[in-house]
C-alpha cells in the first residue's frame, strides 16, 4: 500500500489515526499548495484530486480520509478507533458525521472562500460572499456540539474514536486560519486540551508545518 499524504487537515486526521494504531505506511508527499494534486500524475490515481489517498497493490485507489480509516480498521481492528460492536461503530459514525456536516465542512469552505482564496482561485468555484456566514455557522455548531456531548470525556462518549481525531485536527487547523473556537466552552474546551495532550496530536503534524502557518 502507498499513501499519498499532504500538509492539510484531512491527511492529518489519517496520520493521527495511524499513529494511534501504531501503523506506518509507505507514503508519498503531494504538494497541495503547488497544486500537485491537480496534475495528471496524481489524477490518474485519484480523479477527485484530493488528499489523502491510499493506493493498493492491485491498483485500486481509496480516497477520503474516513473511507481509508474504515478500510484500515477492517484490517487492523485493535485498538478499536471506530468501535468493537455494531452499536459502538454506529455511534462513532453518527458523531463523526455530525461533526463533519455541521462544523468542519463549513469551516473548510469558509477557508476556501476567505483566507485560502488566492490558493484556490482557478481550481474550484469560490463564493467569497459566503465566507463570513459559514464561519458563523461553524462556530454556532461548535457551541451546539458542546451542549450535545455533555460531560463525556470524548465525542462519542467515554471512548476515544475517529470522531475525536476528526474534530481535533480541524479545530486546530481552524485556529491557524482565523477561525478559532471558544476555548472557554465548558465541555469542548477541556476536551480539546485532553486530545492535544495525546502524543499522536503533535506527532501527526506534517513535517512542513511551520510556526504561524497552516496546521495540518
């Protein structure tokens, strides 16, 4: 297997997952800032042009961080980061989707349309007028999630899962691109500090990540 990796929050989610699993994959770095992910050499593997992507021995390419994590989890179920039972897996997927649809997708698009606008001009459709609204929605949904998780240690209850990895990597990214969340939130504030203290958090940062730059 070969992993196409990059300095970006979605690939960081996968790196953090693999560290938590104690797994190492052969990887190739894709310079997304230079647009290498939009060049023919990469598109022949992943026509969607996104990172990360996992190239299998038979030539099959799996894209999307969550799909790759699901695949790896099937091969290496221990330690469980999605769940050990059908119910645990369902609850993890429920919370990860809530996080992605309500928070991180809005945060991601707001970055495309505002701070990252110059980077993405000519690559994807942009709606700069939507950026401020998307940022407000993302932060509103962060506060909503704070109430939803109550006093649980982690997003899906008292188990550390891919839902925590997903939210942590994106909130850390958000803070580096002008979208910090309220660290005084009674549940997510301590949760963020708890996840940041895990060795996988700092270790998952891309080697090219620079102080004051985009965290991914």
